[in-house]
């Protein structure tokens, strides 16, 4: 007589083996969706510049006070005085490069408190606090990485923001002029990193860049608009902190020192989700701009 134990064993051996499907590799979006609330940091409302251009084009910019304090102070002064909405318009849209706005006449007087050519906007001395270096090569600098929510390049003696898509800079004339902040541009093309430490970067776009990058390209030299009616008026410039709290947009940046950010960087550089055939094994600093999200209050 066959024992129950032997019968069960024979049934198990005869049963077909069902292979388990391999676990799906996470995408960058999966990493962000799974990031705990503590891995996100709120952007200071006092350094969020809210612009509205004609046609309902709204843009939110985080100002980089730690990297270009003089220029950022000027921008705050220009906003307080209502200078931007009185005088500024988009004057230049250059394909694969920048959208630029300012006073088309270049003659509008600036408020007295605006410093015409602030120092210190190109680089900051010393090593960046909380710097997390990337293990990937960079064509412009040996060390690039992230610090306190910003992309950063460094030579060990100084550090600076890189010209990546979405970064906002201060237009200027020939050196030693550094620009006042009354003329600004946003990078809409491939990162023009040759401009690093040659022009002051004053912030980055948090939302609404599509409202600028979709504008018609200028037909003049360097993408300047040749006719006044092509220019897009800047109709409003506010600092988010000025608005009632329930009317302020709220933004969060993934903490660059968090475990979620480290996972996100790895997955961006080594895509293993089903669409990809071969992981790249690396990523440019401009492909690793810290993720931003807008959340409800």
C-alpha cells in the first residue's frame, strides 16, 4: 500500500513547474512616486518668483539666493517697484538656446536700490555644503553633483551652478558688467555649459517653461524679435510670499541627500525598465536636474 506521504510527494513531482516572472525594474517615475514625504523639501515661498506673460503664460522660478545673492536682491527690488510689468517683455527666442526678457528700449531707469553690476554671481568660494558627487564623467568639470537641491559643479576651490535646461540667468553686456537682473533668460535648449562662470545664474524654472519654449522663434540675429508687435509683454511679477497663503503655488524638491534621490540618479543613469535594451551607465548633470513637484496646500 502506498503511504499518504509517498502519494503527496509523487503528486508534487508530477506537477508542472510554473516560472515566476522577473520583477519589473522601477522607472524614474516609480522611484519618485514611492519617495516618502520626508524625502521632499518645500521650496521657500520668499524665493519663488511668479511671472505671467501675455496670453496667460505663467512661469514659476526658484531664485538661487545662495549662489547669486546680489542679483537675487535686485530681482526682489524690481518686483517690489513693479518694474517688470511696466517695462519688460520677451525680446528674444533663439532655437535650441534661450528665451530672454527685459526692457526692449534698454532705457527704462532702474530703482535706486538696484546694484548695476553685483559681484559674486559666477561662483561661490569653497566646497558646496552637503555636496554629493556623481560618479560619472563631465565634459566641463571633473566633479559635478548636487547640493541642497541644486545641480553643482566644482573644482574643489569654488563651486557654481551649471547652465542646464530650465536654468535662469542674468543677461549682461561686455565684462566687467555682470548684469543687474532686470534682463533675464531661461535655457530652453541643450545645456550651454561654456557659459558656466561667465554669466550669473539666478535660479531655475519650477513650472511653466513650456509657455516660453513654445513661443515663435525670433528671425533677427541671435533670435531677437525684429518687430515690436512680436514681443510678449510681461504683465505680472510677484514673489509668492506676497500672496495670501491659500493662493500661493507650493513646490517641493526631492532632497538631494535622500535615499530616494540616490535611487533616482541610479535609475536615470541605468535604465532597466522594459523599454530599454542597454543601460547607458552614466548621465549628464543636465539630465539629473533635481525633480520638482507642485502640491496642494
